[in-house]
């Protein structure tokens, strides 16, 4: 597969099409961090969460109230900590900007087992 280009997900080997990232158990054992205020960039060694389910798990691990999926056009997309409200939500809106009262919730990649980080071996 080195150097191969795929036009659509259907052209990928099955192992890659079904790769879902860390499991719920791995996320529950992971560490989470947050961006600085007025930034959408996760700290070095971490990455933004990919879906509302991982956002909810992060809120449980961080012991912060999760308020579900919401829509705020001015806020960044994804898992956010709202400083004034002291809660976490998943913002479904696209195209928002960094805010002085929001932090992006991030997964500390080093806290995951190495096997959950690598893409499956080529078949």
C-alpha cells in the first residue's frame, strides 16, 4: 500500500474502513486536557475528540457535567468546555471561532495504549 492513492473509502482495505479509533474502555482509562482560552489548538501530544460519544466519556472522566449535543454558530465545532457554565458539550455547528470563554476538550494521545493509535496492519 505504500504510495497508493484511494479515491473513495470503499477502495480502502476492509481493515482500514472499519477502524474506529480508541474503544470506550480505552477512552475511559485515558487522560484528557484542554486548549487554552481563545484557541482551538489542542496542547502538544493531544488531539480534538472526534464525536459526541467520546465527548460524553471525557466529561465523565473529567467529572464535569455533560449537556449533550448543541448548536452554537459562534463557537468551535466539537467537544467544548464552557468556562462560565463549568460544563462540557458537543457543538454540532461548523465554522465557529475560538472564544475566551470556551476550551476545546482534547485526548492526551500518550495515555492510550499504542495498539489503539496505529491503523490496522495492511492485509
